[in-house]
C-alpha cells in the first residue's frame, strides 16, 4: 500500500471515494505547488488492472516539490492525474524503491483516441 494525496482542481469533487478510506491531515509524500491544497489523504493501491476512458481531457500536470530522498536506492515517481468517477484528482508524486535493481518507472499517461482519453497505467519495467 502507498499513501497518495488527493487534491481538488478548481473545486471539483473527488467522487467515488469511500468515507472509510479518507482521513484529513498530513502525511503527503510531496508538497503541492502554491495554489493547490491537500483535501484528504487516501491509502490504497494506486496501480491496478483497470481501463479508464474519459471524454474530458486531463488538466496539465502539476509542478511538485520533491521532498528529500529517503535513501540512494529510491527513485522519484512523479504525480499524475487520475479519474475518480466524475472528476480528475491529482495523485502526488513520491519516492519509491524499485522492485529490482534494473527497474525503471514508466509514467502513466492519457492517450487521446477519437472523442475520448484512455488512461494507461504507470508501471515498473
């Protein structure tokens, strides 16, 4: 499990989150750029087998401040936009330990296909 900060963009609600998963407070892996505030922290596996197709384009990526690296073996995994039912939410970047020595992070992305955007999950390769 990893902790991810969920942020609202322009007042959009982070729909689809179960109340039992939320708690308000600190513990974010990174600090957001000014103008964005942390609304809640969610504990959940962020990577899972899912297909997400959305008609609305994702917002541009947020600039994040990286906290100090916890150790030499850690790699920065940047934040990204994720669709949660009826709105995009920002999943904060964080330092992660790769699963093996030669692993590299392939960032998640949104591909524009026809009239919609398809989410392609990030993964260790």
